[in-house]
C-alpha cells in the first residue's frame, strides 16, 4: 500500500486537502445531527413534528440541538486508527486493518464505560473526550463485532448476515487517503467493514462509499467518483446489489424533480447498506447546495441520520468546509474535536515525516497517537 510523500504537497494542495478533510468530517457530522431527530419516524410523523417541510434546520435530539449519533463517533475513531497506522509505519509493523480495528475497539469501550479513564494514557487523546461516551443508538452488529478482540476478516467476517449500514457510516475517512490508489482504498474499507458486517453487500457498499469519497477528495465530480466506485466493485463477488443500487441513483437524476418519494424508492426506507448509499449518492448529485442536499437526505421514512451522514460526507469532500452552513456548525456537538482530528489527519498525511521520521520526531505527536 502506498501513500503520498510529503515532498509532493505544495502549499495550495495542502490547503485544498485540509479543506476537503474538514468538509468531509464536519459535513458527515452535520448530516448525522440533522437527521437524528427523525430516526424512527415516518415522513408523515416528521411532518407532524416539524411542519409541512419536515426537518429544514437542526432540531433537538438526545436532549440538545446538533447532537450526533454513533455514526459520527465511529467515524472519528476510524480517523484515529488511520493516523496511528501511518505513525506505526516507522516500526515496520504496518497493517492498517489492525490499527483501525484497535481504534474501533476503543470506541466500543466508550459504549461500555461511564467515562474516560485518565490513567490509560496509551489510549491517546481521542478516547479521553468525555462527550464520546454518550450512547447514541449504536448498531447492534458494531457492538457485537467489537465485543471482543478477535479481528474479523474477509474469510471469517464477524456477523456474516449483518447487512445494515453500521460499517458504511464509519467508512468515509478511508476515502481521504488521497495518496492511495482507489483499489487499495476499496480493499481497506471492505476489510474493515468485515470486522462487524459480513454480508457482502454491506462490506462492498463501504468500499464503494470510500472510493466515491476518494474521487471527490481528488477533485472529481460526484458522477465520475461513483463511476470509479462501480469500476472497483466490478470484479468482486457479490457486487451486484451495490452496483445496481448505484446505477439506480445515477439514473434517478433524469427522472424528474427530487422529492422524498424518490429518495425512499432508492432504498432509504430500509436500513440496508446499498440502499442507504444509493439514496445518499442521489442527494449529493441533485443537491443545489449543502443545505438542499442534506434536507433532501433526512426527510423520508428510513434512518435519516444515516442518509444525512453519508450525504454530508460526500458534499463536504466535494465542496470543502466553507460550503457548510455556519449556523448549523455553530451548534454541532463535538465540533472542536472533529476539527482537531481533521487537522491532525491532514498534518499526518502531508507532514508525517517531520512528525516521526528518522531525522526528527515529536514526542507530543507520539503521545497523541501512540505506536503501541
């Protein structure tokens, strides 16, 4: 697996990359938070609760406006695992699926513990963020998949029949590995999805989502990024449900004005990974801007926080952080943590050699992202 060397990053490229990383992570969290109040409600119930236009602005969930779900929590630990994987390259013991798995085990610990244990310094800084210990509807397959230290693999996946979006929603960060080739991004996302979701469509949807984000982060259009994802799936057994769902999303753009019924028909009403992915891709394709795309993504009969999180990550990677609604960001739970992690990821991917290379090393950085 190859990464981009820091020497090839010019200042403008670094700034663009950081804006897209911030946009992807913050956008996913915004969509997650916007959709959270509608989870478990039908579209009719959403209209009854929030008016004839449904959810158009952040509304209270879990006792506050801007609250995120387990989707955002897990996604942040994905980023943490990817940073540590890069740091561990210096040791020669480099296996990104294992590092991501360890990171998700740290997330799983937050769902069991009352709060961070400051004595466990080896956990790094993210696991000591108090707000991440709130339990926000974590998918059952994620809790059971990360319920022990055994690493699920493609040959022996955890939860072989789990087909929901629990792995999909934590997979956007893989696409931010812009120095990797698309096939490696897809492979890593699929391998990490198998750690909790063994149904082929669920794992392959995660791979397709990661490759789509990867294309957007490299400057491609949504349509071109989706085409690249479909190419990456073509040779993989069991790809048909995901490939066909993405095809329906692309075709739906030509079928008339976007509305909740069209989003629902693509599969948003069912918590199956390929349907949620298709609905999010469609919303990103037809969204006039981030607000419009996210509003379309969360107003339907299905798990709105999932579709919102996926759509937000896509639009954020496409447009960068400055396209995100400032008033929504101002109320976003954990915004400072998301920004800090996004900037750490950007710095590691562009300046890693200066942080833990043979010539120099930052003790502070290695305390934040331990090699062990």
